[in-house]
């Protein structure tokens, strides 16, 4: 059986060299029991390759089971794949055969295999290596003879690097890798697929098939198709149902094609948002560091004033003073300057001080305690609403019962 016969049998449309190469590899490995990993973007038709392999193999009279690994919950996927015994978990009212047991002598297709939990990956690796598995809740080893074909649209190397997928299982599954090309790499096939889908929907909805103008064909071929064949099929169905005219020009087609610029601008917007968040975090950190430095400086100034004559500064204190007053010192009046020029690098310089050189202020330490902040907010809310707890609770966004408990806790009513 040649490639054209395979295409006709399975309804495969296209003459792309990359597509032909993928079908050639599938036809060559079909008579064997080698594990195959099909990769490609979402919507490229990866489910066709396992069907070709199964139908052209000696297992074509056995069971063919397709399993979407991403659609099965993590807690039940072991039971689905390998079966379970009665009473093995809550709700297990009877024993059940798993897919690997049912497909004995046939082929099992694991779609979205990268979504498998790590525990299930260990079980799958044992099945591939020894052909043995154990049902959930059982101790009896069961033998099976199943050919496994897997598929994924994820970057497996990244999944392995991030610890999401086992490296040994990847090499066991990808004995023969088959890469399906994206639709943007099959420009010569886009119009063929469009005509095929147009005829299918014309027959389905009992209406004439739509046709494209030459300009529309060029636009169709140059579109990047992020959703691949699935997106093209949906587009043809929309045009067939919505448009009353059967001749589609480029302007009409462009109104149905989603602009790719919107996607890229959205990504740029997300990057800008993340950048602004990081800048805001840096600003907060800078403000807190500055507040800490100012608090230390206040303590240092008070110590200088209280000593009356002079104070010896260590190296850290000198660096702190110089850093904070680096810009302020240049603009300050002469009478208000504390540090004489030329002594900034002296680690233990005695600075003369007088009571006239400073305007003494009472140091008010701003509390950063959450309890103090909460108490202050409650007091302000009660004062604003003249002691009415109902309206104060609404203002604070808490229940009246919680406000009453907080008032008793902080003794605000006394």
C-alpha cells in the first residue's frame, strides 16, 4: 500500500513533504511493535497517525482504545488505565478491567501523555518494559500484550527539565518519533483542506459549497493559523452558515480571520504588567530601606544632642550619615550642616555639636504593628460614624459581631 492509498483510506488531505514523511514513517513502523511518540501543535491531526499504525499492523483485528490522559482526573487515572479490585477505594463496588487489560492484543493510544501524573508514569514505564501491571488494590501481577502509541503537543524536553515528565519514560515512548507539521508549514495544502471542508459542510447543511477568489486564496495561505486544521475547519463552517454569498472575496475572509497582532499585543501587555509589578516591589523595598535608615539617623542625632559635646562615629554610622545626607547636605544652609567637608571618609571623627545647630524635635516612632493599625482604623471608623457599630462595621468590611469582639479585645469602649 502506497501513500496515496493510505490518504484515500483514512481521508488525509495534503501533499506536503513533511506530511508525506510522517506517513511514510508510520507505514514503516506499523508491522512492528515499536512504541511511537507523535508530536505536533494542537489541532494538527495527531490522532490519525495511531489509527494508520493500528490498521496497517498485525493487531488490526484487536482492540484500539484512544485515551485522553488530560481529561481523566488524577485520582482515578490509575484505575482507568490498569483497573481496580472491589473495595480498593470508596465507591469501588466491584472489580473492573483497565484499558491495558481490555486492549490486550491490540493498540492503546495515549493522547496528551505529558499530562500523566508522576505516579502513573512509573506504572506505565513498567508496562512498557515488562508487559506487566497490577490493578489498584490488588497484589496479582497481570500480563498484557499492548502496543502503545502516545501523542503530545508540549515540548517534552522542557517538561523533563522542569521535572514534570520522567526522562526514562520519554526515551521508552519515543523509540520512533513522528513530527506532524503545523498548518502554517503546509501552505500548499491550505486551499485543498478548505475545499474539502467546504464540500463537507455543503453536504451537511444542504447548500452550495463556498468558493474563494484568487486574492482570498493568497490571504488564506499566508495566514499563520495558530489553531491549525481545527481553526481552518471552524472558519469554513462559519462562512458556510453565516454568509449568504457563495463567492468569498479577500475582504470578507479577512473579517473572519482573527488578527494575530491582538495576541502579540496581549503578550506585550502582560510583560509590561509584570515589569511594572517588579518596579513597584523595588520601590517599596527602597522606601522601607530609606525609612529604616532615617530611623537609625534620628537615633544617632538624638545621641549626639544628648551627649552635648561630641560623639565618635564608627565606620557603619559614618557611611549611613554620608549616604543619607549625600544630596541634602549640599542644599542645606551653612548653620544647619552637621558634617564638615573633607571628613566623610574618617571612620572615627569627632563632630562638634551645639544646641543652636539643631532644632530638637520629639521623635515619634511610627508603629508598624498590625494590631496597632487595626486598633487605629477601628477608632477612626467609630469616630466617623459617632459610635454606631453597624455603620462602622460596614465601613471596615467586617461583621458587626467581629467588630464587637475587636472592641472588647482592644478595650476601646472603656
